[in-house]
């Protein structure tokens, strides 16, 4: 991921950055904004992700003053590191070869490709994995906080509760 920190803003990054720019105006409602997508004006309130990714990007906008590829992509490495830490913790608990399990996790193409983007996928994965690792370690409060953040990044976060209920059962 480090060698990709100078990549251009691409893909859906623009959508998340638009949301982040609006978060600077209305932090409680970052998705309440219209923008141009493929030549049409669209409303971000219909976006397939909740607004959780807008806040870290808005913080980066405050610090950097404008969209700057290298600092933004470099800051998002923190989410990669959180995901790897969580995978390591889970692998130590459930695998005889935690290093290999973690290296396999890091080598998955989706992790490598999304590791350099500003989309919500990597922050979601990081907090999803952290919620599970913390839950397994019986750090309930931290696990619940990670679940909440994961759900603010992607609606699929609601499936953590039934998945962890099956684990407990």
C-alpha cells in the first residue's frame, strides 16, 4: 500500500470526497448533498453507503486544506494497519500458523487494490475485523464501538451481531 500513496484520485473516491466536503459544512448530514455523476445531477442521500467515511476524509481536508493524493492515501494506511492487526489477533487465536494466515489476508487482491483508495471498503473491513478480534478477546466495549463504526462505513455491519451470536452459541 505504501508504494501506491501517490496514485491519483480515481473510481468512487470522488463521491466520498464530495461527501467529505459537505461534512465540513454540515457535519451531522454529510450525505445531504447533490453532485454531478456521469453528467447527471444526483443526490448523495441515495448512496449505497452510510456517511461514516465522510468524517475521516473531512478531517484530512481540514488538515491538508485541499485534496492531496499523497497525504490522503498515506493516512488511509492506518485502516490497512488496523485490519492487519485484527487479522493477526484472530490468527493467533484460531490458527497454528498465524503469520501465514495474516500474510494470506494481506495478499488478497481485494485488500491490495482497495488498500490505496479513499472509498469506505477498507475502513469498513478494518473496523469489522477489529470488532470481531475484540469480541473474541472479550473486550466488549471496544468491540461494540468498532461494530458501530463498521456499520457507519457500510450497512453490512449490521450482520456482525448475528454472526457473533452464532460464534457465542
